[in-house]
C-alpha cells in the first residue's frame, strides 16, 4: 500500500514538474475584468508575442476609455502591456481612420529617410493613435530607434514595439 501511494505521489510530482507553470490566459482575465466593470462594449485581444493586450471597442466617454485600460492593467498586473485602442463614441469615430492612416504613412516615410533603416522590413499599424510596429531590424539599437521615432510623432498615443532583431548573416 505504501509503495502504491509512493508511486502515485512520485507520478504526480513528475507530471506537475514536466508540465511546468501554466501561462495565464490574459485575454480571458481582461475580458472578465471588463465585464465586471460593466464595460461590455470593450473587448481584449492578447498578442502573446508582444505580450500586449489590445483593447478595442467603443465607449461613451473618455473616462470610460481610460477606466477600461486601468481595469485591465490592474487585472493582469505586470504580466502584459495594455494598448488602449478604444474609441470614444461621437468623438473619435469620424476622424480616427484618417488620422491612423496618416500616422502609418508618415512613419513609413520617416523610416525610409533613415539610411540605416530603409532596407529593413518595418510595418506600422495604427488604431486610434496606438501604433503597433512589426517586422525585423538588424539590431536592438535599430529596434529602439524605430520605437523612439514613432513615440515622438503627433497623434501617437502609445507604441507597441514588436520588432524582431535579426542580424544579417555575414
């Protein structure tokens, strides 16, 4: 009997250790927190590569927009960054798409003017002033430079820098 219990305990320990800690479901945690805060028109989309929760949807006031970000950040803690792409009804809707398209074009032009960046694969996606940068660059310094360029532009509220560093083969 003791042998059987010992084997069962050992098997449980091995299974627990082999599986390791589970990654939290940040998207579900965020959606639950938003629902609990009566922000049902906002949804969360978790980008595991960038460790970023993108908040999308439409709310009635700027206060609700900010509250959505605060509620989700509190729920997930330091485990993920929150990109607040929520639109305020009757305020942002009419001009958001035009501004976002202009931001994307402007950032693309700025990068093309940089000799050390123009041959890199860099894409910008703006949503309600939140810019997500994807693609690849040759160094961490280039990655940081692109992020700094994006953050410094008018209309950019937040930047999610998901650029990969892929040094060129010699």
